[in-house]
C-alpha cells in the first residue's frame, strides 16, 4: 500500500483498496498548488451539501449502487439520471453516487450524470489520494466520502484539507469509538456513522445508534447502512441522526420514490414526538 493507506487486516477490504490503488497509480497527485489554482472565485459547495441535511426531520441521502461485495448484484441501473430523478421526486435531500468500478459497479460518469440534476452529490468511493478529491470536484460533487478505517491520521488530514480547498464537504465515516476521535480531530463537515463494519461487512444498527448518541454537536450526523425500513429510519433519528444514507433498500424497491417518502415520514413522526 502507498503511504497513508492502511492495511486493515480484512482480506475483503484490503483487496478492494489494492484494486483502487492500482487503478490510481498512473494519475496520483499531491500538488496542492495545482489543485487550488483558479478556484478562489468559485462558490463553496460545502454549504449546499451540509445545509441540505440539516432540514427538519431526517434528511435522506439516496444512493445509486448496483452491487456490493456483501450482497452481490442489487439492481440493474442502466440510467443513473433516471433513478436519481425518482429519488428527487421522493424528496431526497442529496445523492450518493458509487464511483468504484470493480466491486460496486460504479463509474465517475455516474457522478457527472447525477450532478446535472442539481441536488447535492456525494462521491462515494475509497479515496486514497488528493487526486480523487480533485476528480470529485471536477465531476460536480458537493461532498466526498473519507473512510477513517482506510487511511492513517496524516492522510486523513490531507484529504480533509484537500476537500476544504476544493470547496467540498468532507463526510468522514467511522464505525467505532477510536475512529470517532480520529474523525473529530480533522473537523469534518459531516460525520458518518456506519452500522457496517467494513472489516467484516457485518451490520449492527444498535452499535451505530450508540455512537450517534455519543457524537458531539457540530458536524452533521449521518447514519449509514442497515436502514431498510421506516422503523429503522425512526430509530436512527431518535439516536440523533440528522440524515440517513440509504442505498440497498431504495435500489431494490419497485417504487424507490415511495420507499423514500415512507422513510422520511416515519422519521418525521419521531421529530414531532420530540
């Protein structure tokens, strides 16, 4: 692995990381001057993403994901834009677009197509160098996912700084208490609490809710994975989540816009009960 990218001890996760690193090798970049040149006049996209998730109730980040290592093929998505239009009709606050090719069936072109709709977009990938942050900006993303489990503290800080330089929100994802402390050290715009342990791919929504309850005020809190039903959405909202990132339940649904409305409605009831 290159400097900063961690060996996680998980054969499945390390295989994914090596594939990403090998694909990135010809285009790796760490030139901050080249990255920020000419961007001073650009409006920041940070607020577009973070503010969208702070709306009353539980905001939904609707994900376009064709397959995953744990579940295999999820859905045939020949037209990403068409799926995202249905998400928008259902009230999605933002979109999450998988761009990892080998294991999730995504592509950078998917992100560019989704960004044309005008909703804030998250680039979801295994970001291993600042060049991938640049790509996210160029493709129209408003935010980039940074995985604490996959990078050391030095690279995490560098990637977070690159996102800030590019005017992108940083959604830093964690799964345990140690990663929570590491994430808070880089002052993320959004803190993603993943119910799935990427080392084992096991899902524990209860553990994620416990972390959400312990997270400090400041960053937007995003619940990730394991949110399949309206009851799950209400549960993470009650634990303090501002938003939920939902993929599998939506791409598998016959009417994803209706499934999305049901998640939002259930979580809205929790807000009114507060």
